[in-house]
């Protein structure tokens, strides 16, 4: 009897498996007035070391009439998106996200800005395995709508770090995400 559980059989039915190192992240909209914003935003696609594709879940409420209760979905919910960036020597990426956060809440007055003045758009593309550059057609493409950096992570520096490359983790809240077909 043939072995139906071998990897060759699975690949003949499914095709190639998706590889995690083929992706592109671009910031297509962000607040105006961030110094060097357009240049830094363009470089972020090269400096984004990793990204989590967003999650979506459905919130439900129990509906209990005659018999066992059932959950009735009433809203989509989303978790934060986590991105990790490699830092350049000038810390342009860190300065970009720090300044974005100051556009959200003023550090001197603690006054929040208008929502539409600080939200942006982030596109996350999982490129096909045969992609040769970042402009290749995506296999999967999502857009984070009304996104903003909710957490700009810490950066560990110290003598024990040696020549290790510094990284910055940034978490984004967003209103929703759309799959682009």
C-alpha cells in the first residue's frame, strides 16, 4: 500500500508551501509634518525585519430562546499588529515613530489630536515564493485602516551587546483591516 502521508504526496496535491521570508510592508499614509517622514517611510519596507499578519475574530452574544443557547456574532474585533524594525545608526526609524506618537498626544500639553490627523494606512503583502523584489505581485495582501503606533518598544543597549544590530518593536492599533484582491 502506498504511503499517503509522505511529503511528496502532499506537495503533489497542494503545491509549494508558503515561505515566511517573502513579504513587504509599506506605510502609504501617516501624519503630515513628521520630519523626514516620506524618506523614512520609504525605507521602512527594507528595515522591517518581521511583521505579524493581522488577526480577526468575531464577538458574539448568547442567544438563549428554547433549547441550548447559541452565540450570535455581532462585531468584528482586531488585535494589535506587531512589527519589528532594524535600526539605522541615525535612529531615523525610532525618531519617526516617536514623532508620530507626539502627533497623537502632545507631550507638553497632554492634549490629544483629532483622530483623523494621526491615523495612517499600512499595507502588508505576503509575496509569492518566486518573488525577486518587493514590487512583485503579492499572494496575499492586507491593508490596516486607520492605524497608529500604540506602543514604541524599548531598545536594549549595553556593553554586552557588542556589535549586535539594534531592533525596535512597534505595535499598531487599527480600526479594521481589509484583504486586497
